């Protein structure tokens, strides 16, 4: 009888909701003080004490609603990136804004293009609004802009593209982006998710912000969760044409960014030392990690982000078994099965001590089996 009542309650939901597999974050063991989490591409650093003090000074304002327009934060973003203040929207993490984009610019009769080996949340958004998911680059880890263009049809409303891409760490250079955008109809919204853009120092790369002027259908999303070490505060933003941003502003939550996150984000954008330290650490230890992993016989992708994707091509192991062995040692990395990459795993660039312990453990595991 109980199941029958539940079925009655659920019989009006979109059929596409049933296609959604709940997003599962990188595994960890929160109770374990000595556990090492390298599964979610988080920053290895704590935010500076000066910023913590600013946050603490504002704890007595938590009985009041935050600034719904995020004026101080938008001003800091505008100053930092030299972009138009009125073309910025802030959100409770960039995934909040990605959801708003799906809600605003898609419907049940449309199609949304996502990279086959891209962020899992894009297909979730598409299915949530009832759109059809169209995958590009089904047979390659490399994002091919020409294949994305081929997949565009009269029903296409949205294209999601992470640059750098998660979980591969690969980028699409500016010239390739421009070539793609010129071929995509102007009514199709193209989302360039730059969650890891600050890590890229490659010549020829564009984070997409300067492309908005020429392509008003482009929406660039960014996050404070990665290089700015604020994953726990949930803070993101997006930049696009005034028309797109004003549309998103109509449907966002009235107070979708909390007071403390706004204060911390605005302060963090002014801390150039923290940014330089984060980039320097990432470049040094990503190179070291890649080299050590390759010496063990694995195959790595060249990554422009703060993680590396690894193919387990050892005869005695699968990616799943290696992830399981490390888990027993309280070292957590990400198995890529949910991304359709069964024999791959992903490792975040953590603290130097954590990475050294990871490699030591991998050497012992490989040697003993």
C-alpha cells in the first residue's frame, strides 16, 4: 500500500528525471583525521588568516539577509578581471548558475550538447529540465570543436563546454573556440565552464571572458572552489551579455550567496600572493606527480588543471582495485567509472606530503602483488 501511494506522488514528474543518477562527489572519510583526500580537486591550502578574520568580524550579521545583488563581490570580480560590473551574476557555487542557465534557456523539446567525457552535472541539468542530452566526442578524450558543431541541430538550445575539461584536464585553445563559436547559431547558448581556468598559463588559451563581447551567446562560469580554496563556502559567478545576465537574475534565488562567502570572495580576489603560491605549487607538484605515476607504468594525460587523469594499463590491476587498495590505507582518489572511463582514475594535486605518501603506497601495492 505504501509503495502505491509513493507511485501516485511520483507519477507527475518528468520522465527524464528517472534518467538521472545522483551526482556522487569524490570519496573521503571525514571521521579520519589522518586520511588523505585527493578525489575532489580541492585546494591543498587553507584560506589566509587575514581573510578568516574578516569573516569572523561579520558573524554578528548573520541574523540579517545577505546583499542579494552581491555588490561588493561583483565590484571585486569586475576589478580583478577588468570586466563589466553589470554583466556579472553570482551564485551558490558555479553549479547554482549552471542550473539557472539550464532552467532559463532550455525546455523539454530541445537538445543540450555535452562532451561525452565531461563534468557529470551537465547531463543532470539537461535531464532535470526534460531536454535531450546529445553527447559529442564519444570516442575521444580530446574535445573536438568540429564534432560539437556537427551535433548542433535546429533543436539545440545549449552547449556545455568545460575549459579546462574535467576529468581529462585538456583545453580548447582560443583559436579553436573562436572557430567553433563562429559556426554555432547565435541563438544557441554556449557555456564555457572555467572552473580550472586560473591554473592555465598556456599561450593561446582563453578563459572566454574576452569572447563575450564578440559572442553575446557565450556564458563564462567561474568558481572559488578550486584555486581560491573556498569549496566549503559555495561561491561562483558568471559573465555574459547584459541580456543573458538580466534573464538569469530574474530566476536566481533572492539571497543565493551568503554574507560570509561574499566577504571572503571579495577579499580573496585581492590576494595576489595566494594566487601565485597556488599556481606555483600546482605546476611543481603536478609535474612531479605525473613523472612518478609514469615511472610506475601507468599512462597519464597532459593536464592543465589541478589534477591528472591516469589510465591503469598494468596487467595485474584494474583502476577499481587500485582505488580500493588505496582506500584501505585511507588515501582517496577518484575512480572514473561514473564518467564512462572504467579503467581510469583521477588524482588531485594535494599537499606535497600527501602526494609523496600516495606514491609510496602505490609503489608498495604494485610491488607486493
